[in-house]
């Protein structure tokens, strides 16, 4: 059986490779960098545990705990402290706990009476079914209110995408919201009447799905995958070109040139834009023929996908130097509050063993579409900038005794209005390019859970093509 080339050793590529290998399909994983794991990286120093990028995984699909089981990592998985359930939104420069019940929503100071009334009348707002690719801002303003957009959705979008709700597509960035309106005519009716459908599909509502990490951070997961795939991984080996052959694909890298039965691209969208893909003339999609005639690289269109920069600033303080009880997950900050930071995770409240006894750890994010230039500040300036905001919002005093700064110049792909054209192009490239596949956060969702599910699903598709060559 011919081997499958997997481009990219992030969480999607590693997951796909793991399940293909279990299915008896040989794999070779090409990684341009010097390590596996992509954005997932954990570091322990002086008793503090900092994550370079993501902090948690949401268990929104049964495929995620199944992966943990298959890797024998259940004893190392940890769930949040039960006392860290609160989530805070900032209003008037104060971190206020979000309501956790309908009665709490009616009593909260986070929203005005008008905004609360808008939520109550949401079931009576007609659904939009004209097929338009509506922005998140347009969708929320239409169904709820501008205040709800500014005070609730704007900070949520900053926390998930580091993005701008005026630009993000509700259909592609928040497909469940879009699909709920289309099917049930209302978000609230969808929550009530969609429970049966979700149970049947095995989907876990994100509002009820569990968050988790591992005793030594998320890198435990990618390290475990890499260990299972040690002999199949080629580091510092960038793929420069893939060419379709009569029996598969020839992959040219900085180190060698080999032929494979199939190729799965699991890298980033901006790197895909640089990859040269040569199709057999009979298989070249019509849209790509046109681009080729214009002397453009067929994948160049993917360079149009926005990836705003994000800086992660992790700071450790003595417990007595932080006035806020930190009794929750963290805080998100609306743009209208005019802060420099997007939000902060109370890392040491969320998971045990993230800070030494008598200390706390705060993970803060800067930049995104809101203020991209701030992400590129020198580390010492970022620490100072974050310190100023958490001092006012959380009552922090004194200088941090631990600090860790990481910059992602191209962080999260933005599923902006019009993103459908990229998904259509990927579908077309797969359909016309026999045994060429694409998976990952630029196609199937930006969360770590989405990326894991993407890897599991693509492995299943590829394994099926090898067992049944007539199906793809």
C-alpha cells in the first residue's frame, strides 16, 4: 500500500496521521519547523506553567474524548476547578460576572432594560432566508440589538477569533447560529427544540461542553501523538511542490522528492498560498485553469485570508497583590471599553498546578483585528501595557514575578464575509485533484476541538479511499 503524505505536524496533521496509522495506512508527516504541535506549546518555569497559545480544549464532540482514550491520556486530563465557573465581562472598567440563569440575566448590570427586552422578543423576529452572507454584526443587531453586539458579542468574537464582528461571516464563523436560525427561525427556539436533534447526532451543546487541559499543559497531547508517530515525522522539512502523477502525487521538499498515494494538507492557509500544486491537465479545475492562464500560482487566492497578529502575555503575581478574587474562567473586554487588551484567562484559578502556592497566573491576549499594531510591541512594552490594564480591572499591584511573552504574527484565520469562496475552492481542488485532501483550522473551525475533529474526519475519508478506490 502506498503511503500518505501529510503536510503539517500541528494538532490536525498529527491526529490524522495517528488514526491512519491505526488503520494500517502508512504515513509520512512533513513539518517545516523544528518541532511538532503548531501553536500548542507549554512551558514550566519556576513553578508556573504558561501556554504559548491556546489554553483549553472544548469537549464538544465524542471524537475528542475518544482520542484521549486512544492515547491513554485519561489519567492526565484535568477539568476546571468547580469554583471557576464564572465568566466576566468588563463594563465601565469593572469586571462583572455574566449571568448563568434567565433570572440572573434579568438582574444583571451588564445590559440595559432595552437590551434585555430585545432578547425576550428574539423568538418573534423573522428569520432571514435570502441566502445573503451576513456579518456577525448584522445578524446580532437584526435579531437582538446593537447593545448586545457591543457588550456581549464583540468581546466574545475577540476571545475566539481575535476578530471583528463587522467583518466575520455568521454563516462561516458561527455556523451553528446560522443553521439554528435557518432551521428553527429563532436562536431561543433552537435552544429549546433543538435538544432532541443534538442528542441524536451526539453533538454536545457548547454551552454545556466541558473544557479540559492536561497536568502539564496542552503540549501533553501533541507530545503523545508525536511519540506514537516518531518514525513517521520529518522535521525541518518544508514541502515546496506537489505534482499529480498517474498513480498519486509526487512531493518535493527541501530534503527529498518522493511519490505517495495521497496527500493531506494540514498546514496554514498562508502557507498553502505559497505551495506549488501541479495538477494533471485533465484534472485541473476550471477556476484554476483561468488562474494558471493569468500566470498566478493556483493557491495564491488563499493569501487573501486575514490572519491578524496576536501576542500572548502570561504574568505571575503573588496572590496578595491581586485584589480580584479571580473566581472564574477569566474576563473578556468589549471594544468600547477602550482597553489595550482583548481579555485575560485566570489560568491558576481554572486549573491546578499552574502557579506555586500563594501565587496566581494570568494569561492575557493583545492585538487581533482590534489593535494589530500592539501585538508587535517589544516584550517589555507588552508586559507594561498588560500590567496597566489588569491593574485597573483586577486590582493588580506591583510588578510580576513571572512573565512569558509569545507573538503569533499570523494567528487565527478570519472567516470573514465572502469566506465561502475559499471553501468552494478547496472542495473543487479535492474533487478534481484525485486523492488530494485539505483539513485544519482554515477549513473546519478555528478551535482546537474543531481541529481535532477535522483530523479524525479526514483520516476516515482517506482510509476509505484506500479500502475502496472508487470512493473519496
